[in-house]
C-alpha cells in the first residue's frame, strides 16, 4: 500500500520542540551571517562531515578533515580520507538533490561510498544484521527483495504527508535506518537525507552542523534508535533528533552573537546558551544544561556550580529538583 504512514506518535514534547525550533530558526535568519559568510558556511560544512563520519568510526580529527579538504597531505588511512572527500562532494551538491527521488538517493549513496564499497549506488542484495560497537545485533534489516518497494513507499509518504517537516524528516531518518537499504553507508546517507529534507523547509539547515551535535551525543543517538526499535515506532527517536536540532540552532545563534567578539571560548558559549534558554524559561535544570551543551550530568553540575559561584545564577528547589535562576542583585 502506497503512502502508508510509519508508526509514531506526536507527543507534547515533540510539539514543544517544533514550536521552539521554529522560533529559533526565525531568530537565526535575522542575526546569522550564514547567508552572507562563505567562511562560516565552509566551517559548518566541515563540522557536519567530521561529525557524521566520526559516528561511523572515521579516525580523522576535525583539524585533519579541514586539512584534507584544503588539499593538504594527511597521514591517515586512505579509506578515511576517501570518506571525507566523498562526503564533501555530496554535501556540496545538496541543493541539486530531490529529496523524494529514489534515483537521487542512490546517486547520493554512490558518491558517498565511491571507491569504498562493491555495492555502491545500489540497494543491497544480501541480508544484513545491524550491530552496535560491541558486536551485539540490534535488529535485522529488511530482506533485500523488499528493500526497493519499502524505500519507494517511504519516499512517497515523505512527499505526500502533511506532518510538519521537522517531524517528517526525523521519521524518514529513522525508517531508512530500520530498512537498512545499503550494504554500508546507511547512517551517513540517513543523516544527509535528514539535512536535505530540513533544507527544503528552511535553507539555513543546509549549513547547520546538526551531525556535530549528534556526534557529541552519540550514545543517546544509538539509545534513541534502540528504544524506538523496542517500541516498534519512532517517537523516542523523533524527540531525540528534535532536541539535537534545537541544540544546533542554539549553538549557531550563540556563535553569531559572539562573532563580533572574535573567537568565543567554551565557557562563554555555554553561558550564552544558558542565557538564551532563560529568556524563554523561568529557570534551568541540570537536564536542560545537558541537552543545551551536549555534556554529561556531572559536567552540567560543574557548569551550574561555577555560575552560582560567579553570582550569575542562584540555586533553589522546585519540588524534588534543584533549579537555577538569574541572580538578582
């Protein structure tokens, strides 16, 4: 059956994220030099490529990825260097791709895996089990004979659905991983296509390094996929991805605010993110800082304790939780 809706629920959390992201996109469009700064675009694109490939165990650092794309010699495995060059080529052609075209999806896979994979630019012909970093099987991909029809069905749904693109793109990303249509490169293509779909909603997303945030929160990314697999629907994954998109936007806004100050250090950037958050919330909690800054609970505690010490925030209780508000003199 064509246009069959993949299983997911639209929760209050998802609705909140969509509203917050829409507001952040509006602010970014006003203040960001993204539209006028080729340097910033290139920096973000390099972060995107580094993040997406690092999730798949590519060993190159951000500095090495930058060097490769600047045409410099880098001492690293040839496969890893080829992955960087291939990924850059397809991201540079993002605006030429039709997000609902199966031919374009296969073309993108062909460029992404050029010279690296026997079945490059084609759907896989063999069964596959999806394993985690420790070799545990997470799930079995769709049997190969059903892959083309299921991918076509997913593309048709993405095109025809009236669900908000922020949600639709997350569903597509998850469902493509579930089908696992390629012998290798499914994660890279899934993240590329997610960015492509978002860029059709708002062009800023072509240059936002959401993949970098996912890389910072890689275990959460896998946990969200696993939780959705267990639930038989993508709701948990949608919530995680929207939180990553929101964090990426806050990052971009903070960076734009700090452009005039030259290089912004990590402490200042984190404070800017917290300040942004407190403009629309009465208080902030450890979980909020974890999400905004992509850090552990312990690091979030240290950040908050430091801000209390500096008299920027004041600590208090709300029910059973510690909350932090602006320090009022």
